[in-house]
C-alpha cells in the first residue's frame, strides 16, 4: 500500500501540497546581502587589527619645527555600528591608545592620548556577481582624540605644536595603508559567481 507524502497527489486529487515559502527575487537579494555582509563577518575582517602597535616620529612640529614629536600607538578591539538607511552600511570604530612625547631638547613633555578612528563602510554590488564592502578613505577628521597633559605648559605646547593634527594625520594614513592589505581586501570583495562555480564542481 503506497503512502501519500506531502507534496504528492493521490488518485483523483489535483491539489499539490507544499510547505515551500517562496521569496521574490528582490527579497532574496536583500536577504542574501544581509547574510553575506553580516556584522559578524565584517567585524571578523578587521579583527586582525586588534592589538596592532606602531610608532611614528620623531618629526618636527611647531614654529620652526624645533620641537620633536614621537609616539607609540596601539589599536583596540573594533566595534561595529549598523547605520539605518537604504544601503547596508556600518560605522567601524577602532579604539586608539597613544603615548606621545614632545622633545624640546631642554625639556621633554609626555602625553597620553585616548581616541577612536571611525571608518564608514557601505555594502555594494558589482559586476559580474560580486559583493563589495566599500571602505571610505580615512581622513584626519575621522580620528577623534582626547589628549591629557600633566602640566599647563605642556597643554599650551601641545596646542602651539599642532600635536592633535599630527596625530590625526598619521593615524589616518596608517589605517589607510592597513585596509589596503591583501587580507582585508580579500574579506571585503566577495566573488559570488566564483564561489558558486567552485561549489558546483564539488
């Protein structure tokens, strides 16, 4: 005795029972992009920056460039904030921890800097069948810092020597170089057609 399964019809029964829930092409595409560019995937692409440390200087700053600025910078754990708009986009926030020193030859002034750099990421689609995470080129204005000086004289020197501007400029340039590296480029360029072809061959 045969058993009637869901999705089949019996004798004299023209009704096909199905449990499939279909999506429009547009809805499928949107869900696919949400999945392919999920916060977890994007955050993972930038996780390797966590704990990275670099130094810059000494460089001449201030009037006549007589002061020398040097600094050690450490990057913290990135945070990802979803921005609500038509495009899928994110604000990637990377914490900064900076120890810097202004050397006047006759005196040295240490500073500690806390801050963040904000990167704007937009999910885009491209030919032939690619998902791209477009990262806006970081600018000094994307770097936000809070400088603490141990003395009023040091605070005045920081302003005169344009220390804040130099930090923002250098950090923005460093991050711009990092996001061009192959490991981040590979994580932000998803060739869907190539991956489907590879899966089909398997």
